[in-house]
């Protein structure tokens, strides 16, 4: 039977990062993936995720700053820049741009707080009704290439990667954890880090965890989100578009240049955490309701004068949310659970693997907001 001191379940952004850092520290690592790394069935596929610093919680804003040297190293390994610094806008009364600006001042991130009139003059492709926070060094990260680079770095450090390996059960034995695949294959692990994203709720009952630990876990809500690509208007070329978060009563959305996923010719836009709830990622169907499409098209026509309000592409994606939107990283015995999603985990990926490796090896506990024993913060957002 194949054995390893550490097995990581899930080769998305967080699992790949954890496997990379474990392997670089000299541990014997196997990375298991039910499909392929950055699979379209998970939450880490595609070329476009927002990289932003603006958080109402200074803990997360500082964490973005702390991730920068890890992104620089990973870009060097990839041979390409993984982050396109197109800038970011935050606006809308419910987004509270002034509060976000105060937090960015605390953590030393370059920014400007603009009036609606100033922002409209500089970014006429948007409609503004409040103050606007501008972050010039924010942008878009390439999730798929990030995962592939971390997986390659893990392999270069000695990790083994098994694709098409869907875990069906993990059983505690005296000599370790017996991990069984749905096709009957088995391996023995000294420790398992479960970074299964939206598949975590399905896998949780199949893990050897105590009743007390299960009771302490937050609820995980998996949703199938809906995203649309709208063409750039002829007066606004691709390089003129930043990312944007817009939050007002009844409308909470994010948008970003769509990258190679949709031919670099449009803005990817979605309502935030507004999709259909699922028992787990096993239950996704990729269907976008007509009424959702109609609502988003109407909002784009009203709020994005620089876009053509006719989507040329659309897709679904998965969010796995905790109630506070904090991440979860906690260990019990030979199992570490790592859920760094809640719709905003990608920007921290190469840093979070250092935390995952610390917890899996017992070198350090997770940051307090990630721990089961923590009451959690007021919410990351």
C-alpha cells in the first residue's frame, strides 16, 4: 500500500499551496485530486479572480499585504506575472469606502478616496452615487496558473500528485489513516489535510472526527453562483477597466476584467453570494435561472454605461461560506480541516499554505480568526 506522512485532499488553491509548503519543508507528501488541479468542478478554476486589499477588518487587509512576497516568489516560479495590477474600485453607501480607506491607511496600502464627481470624471464607464475608494495596486490574479505553478513546485520538492482520485472515506487505524477512493484504491497517511472546498460538506461525515469537534464547527453553506461576461463598449478598451465592488441596498456585486476565460473582451460581473444553496459541490448543475440573467442585465444597463448590456458568455461557480465569512483552519488528531473560501480566499493562496503546513505538522496554531475555538471576527467581507 502506498504511504505518506502527509496527504492533502484537494488540489485547488489552498490544497496545492499546503502541499507545496509541506513538500518544501521536507515532508513526504501526496496530493489527491478527485479530477484535475484547478478543476472546473471546484472553486479554483479559470484565469480571473479579484486581488484586492480593501477589507473592513484590518486582519484580512494586513494578510493581503503579507501575501505579497509569496506572490512575487510564485510569479518567479511561474515565469509570468500572476497578478495583473489593473486597480480596484469600491463604492456604494453599504460598502463604506471611507472605512475601507481608514483600514488601508493602517496597513500602509496606497489608495485614494474620491468623490462621486471625481470618480465619474476619471472612470466614466461606471455610474457612481457615493464616495469611491481607488486602489491602484490591486487587480486580477490568474487562479488556474497559480494552482498549476504550486502543484509543479510541490512535485519539484518531492510531492506525489494523484489525479482522478476521489476520496470516499478516511478511517483511523493504529498505524495511521486509511484513505479509500471511490474506485477502491487505498493509501495510508500519517496525517491528512482536507482542503476539499465545496465538497467538504459531503466529505465531513466520512472523516474520523469526534462529536465534540463536529459540534464546534461552523456551518458550511455551498452556493452555485452565477457570473456573466459583458462586452466592453467601443470607447473603453480592455486596459481601461479596473475591478469593482459595488454595494448598495438590494445590490451587492463584483466585477473584473474577464481574462482569457472569455477572450479578454469583457467584464465578468456577478452578484455576491446570491446563488442557489446546494448540499455540496456534488449537487451543482451549471444552470443559470432566466430571472437572474434578466436582473443582472437590467442592473448593468443602469449602472455600467461603458458596457454593452448583452452578455456574450456566462458561467456558474461555487462559494463555500462560513457564517462570518472567515476561513476555517483547525486540527483534531491526524486530521486538519482547511476551508479558505467564503468567496474571497484566492488572493491569499500562496501565504495560506504556510499556515496549513504549520497546523498539519504541529509547528504552530492557525491565526485566531480561522480557529474553531475562536468566536470569529465581525466578518471578513
